[in-house]
């Protein structure tokens, strides 16, 4: 498959950042996108709402369904999946992009934040995947992409932020297990992770302007996701892709275009040796 034209994507956390970038890349092909996120009213510190994202998607050539979804709420997820399928005739792709982060030690992590990270990241990915499967089974080329890292069971990836690592690895374990579970159904399940920091609102809040300057634009993740989603789902599953490695294998040689601040030294992302 070489295009996402008329394919329907359900993207969590698509009102901004990587989720929106993936949506816009698909929209340029004429795809349908469910913008499944919580932001309805403009946030004082974060850009974008589900409605502004929908406008951008339609301006890029796609069709959009802005829909309020808290990935921790089973009923909301079920209703959102049904509304998406009713509007567009089905669901072909699920992108589990919504995530929560707090890089703190064990003692410094409030249980409220522990619960949030594990509910959004690990549980949210499991829940959205579970509810999408009946729709994906009907697709001719069904994909799930989880925005999560390769599983690397070294202590250094846990030591400084045990709770966050557990939550993100929970997403990756969904990839590992569901890829095997759903292979006979022709539903691909892959993880995608950036080689460098990505210039998103989360990165800006964590590291400010200095970290943004050493990041790449979200478009690199969008192009990598597009490369996955246009592959045969029966032949591309169970992978833990890294954006730069994947795009290099696809023949991309110019990575300078993705730099947020050309000339700055890039910051490697977490979880990669």
C-alpha cells in the first residue's frame, strides 16, 4: 500500500505534538482522522484543542472527527470508537500516542502521578487496543502503533524514574504480546520511538528552550509512522522501530530538515543505548 487515502485513523492525544503531526501526514493523503483527546478549551500553557487540530487536518486534505476522549475511561473509549466507525465506515489504524510523564525518583513520585502515568500509558494503550480490535479485524490493512520504546531491561533505564519506565514499558509489552496474539487476524502491532528528543510541549515543560533547541520536530515521527502504516500489516508486526533507523532504511538521508534548531547538538532520547 502506498497511500492512506480513505483510511481511518483513531489517534489518541492528537490535539498537538506527535499525534497531530501523524494526523497531518495522513491527512495529506486524504485520510480520515478521529482526534481523540481531552483538550476542548484552549489551555493556558499548551497549544491546540481537538477542534483546532480538526481544522488543521481538514486544511491539509483529510476529514476529521474531533471527539473528547479520556483514555482512562472505558465507556468514553467505546463510544468514541463507535462514533468514528459510524462516521467513516470503520477503523483501519489506531495510534496510541497519549502519554503522561513525570521523571522522578521513587520517593519523589506522588501516588497520584504514579496512577496517572500507568492509567494513561499502559492501561490506556491496552484499553484503546482492546476496543479497536473488532473494527480493525474488518480492515484490509490494520495497524496499531504504540508510541513506546524498545524493551531494554537494564537497571539504568529504571533507576532515575521507576514509575515512568514501568508505564512506558507497559505500552511496549502490549506491542510484544498483541503482535503475536493478533497476527492471524492480520492486525499489525508495532512500537515507534524517537532517537532524539522531540520538540513537543512535554519536552518544553521538562527542559525549556534549551532542550527544545536540541530536539527534532515531530514531523520525523510522523514520517516514520507513515512508513509503517503504508506497509502490509501481515508482513510488518512486532517491531520496536526507532524513527531515524526506520527512515534511513527507507532511503532517507537528509535528517537536518527535522532539526528544531539547525546546528544544535541533538539530545538522545530515553531508553536507547
